[in-house]
């Protein structure tokens, strides 16, 4: 497993070691000891799985304290642009976004600490998306930021005419009006 520090503090790209053979391949998608040895001390308590078609944009989501969530995310099938926005007020990259392509081909995972809004867009025909969370889902603590907030200027790589966005996600506040505490 390789761990790559991004330009945002504590936001890490993980490249699991892949064992290919005549049957296909094997990889460890999560190993607590290995994560700990690389300084990733997370107590994951919920696993989520979603399926999305081309053009879907989900996000940008987060939960308020005491329900904030760190997430370890990956695309099991297909290709996405995964996006996070740093909402940690004390962070030098507060308000900055980071985007990365995650796909079944590149096998990358993103380790997102608490204090970030998260979303992704779907570039392939179908995507199976899987992630671990270190805090449980809480409906009342759920918050969002508008995915197309011009201040954030995120390139989702999906033309507007193809974008499929839930009513909820179309109506989140802009970054400047969002409430956050972690
Ligand atoms: C996230 C979540 C949703 N749900 C329910 C609520 C709702 O009826 C249905 C669909 O929820 P959503 O539309 O919020 O699903 P979705 O848009 O896929 O939400 C997810 O988006 C990505 C980007 C994230 O970062 C995740 O943390 C999560 O917020 O599933 C749960 O029961 N548990 C959960 O943990």
C-alpha cells in the first residue's frame, strides 16, 4: 500500500497493492494495522455503497459535529471525479477544493478526514462507489454546499446538459452561507 500526501493537510491518496494472476486480481481495500502504521487512526463504524449512472453528481455533503465523518472512498466499478472542500476554519487550505479521478483502473482511494465537504461526479456509464465512515449517518446533522457554487469553481467534467442532480443537492446553500462546525 502506498500513501501519498496531497497538497491539503491530512488528505491522503491511497494506492493498495494489487496482486494480479490468471483468475483476476486481489487487493486489501482496508487493513486497520496497515492504516495505523501510516498514521491513519480511524475507527470506521459504517460502510456505504451506491450505484450511479453517467452524469450523476452527488454532493457536496458533510455532517455537523458531533456527527462529523471521516470517509475512505473508492470507485469499485467505473470512473468518477471525487471532490472535497476543506471546511476546517483553522486550515491554511480552508475553502479550497481538491479533485481526483478515482476508477477501477487506477484503484486509488481517498482518505478524507473530518472537516471536509465531499462529492463526486460520474464519468463512466455506471459507477459502483464504496466508502467507510468513522461516524454514523445522522439525518439532522446532514448539511450540503451547492455543487456549482461559482466561488468554489469545481470542474465536475460533466456537461450541464448531462448532469443528474437530486433536488436536495440543487438547493444547498453557497459556501459563503454554509454553516459548519466539526
Ligand atoms: C448517506 C446516507 C443516506 N441514507 C438515506 C437517506 C436518503 O433517503 C437516501 C439517499 O441519501 P442521499 O441522497 O443523501 O445519498 P448520497 O447523495 O449518495 O449521499 C452521500 O453522498 C456522498 C457524496 C457522501 O459524501 C456521503 O457521505 C453521502 O452524503 O439514503 C441513509 O439511510 N444512510 C446514509 O448514511
